[in-house]
C-alpha cells in the first residue's frame, strides 16, 4: 500500500512538471554573429530590456531593445559609443533603465 501511495504521489508530481501551459517563447534580435556582450535586464511590469553592441561603418553603437511583458518589441534605440567603451552594468528602477559605460584599458605586457 505504501508503494502505491508513493507511486501515485510521484506520478502527480511528475505530471505537473512535464505539463506546460502555452507554447515556449523564442526571442530573436539582430546582434552581430560573434557578439558576446549581450545583456538582458528584467524591468518588472514594463517587460525586458536587451542591450548589445554593433559596428556600423567602423563606428561602435549600443543597441537598446525594449519588449513588453508579452515580448512584443515596444522601442529600439541606437546610441553612438566611443570605441574604447564597454557596458559595465545596467539597472532598472521604477520606470527608468540605467546603463553604465566604462572605458577599458589594455593591459601592459
């Protein structure tokens, strides 16, 4: 009897883990092929903010994509950035997204 109860309990738990409601979500954006500095920031009830660098005509830009809670794109911005800068951190507070850029220095050999 003990084994039957454990089996039924395991079956119920496994069923709740395996079953998903709705379809999985896939999000694509036009980053460079080998870009490794892609950052995402959850913005509470406002959705998601994704930042990534791109080069256009040898100039560096920071692309900022904003998505609502249903992952529909709501805004896209492109900010010119000095080529020696990189994104150091990003944060969200109430209704503002803050992005900190930092100049990186090459290490002396």
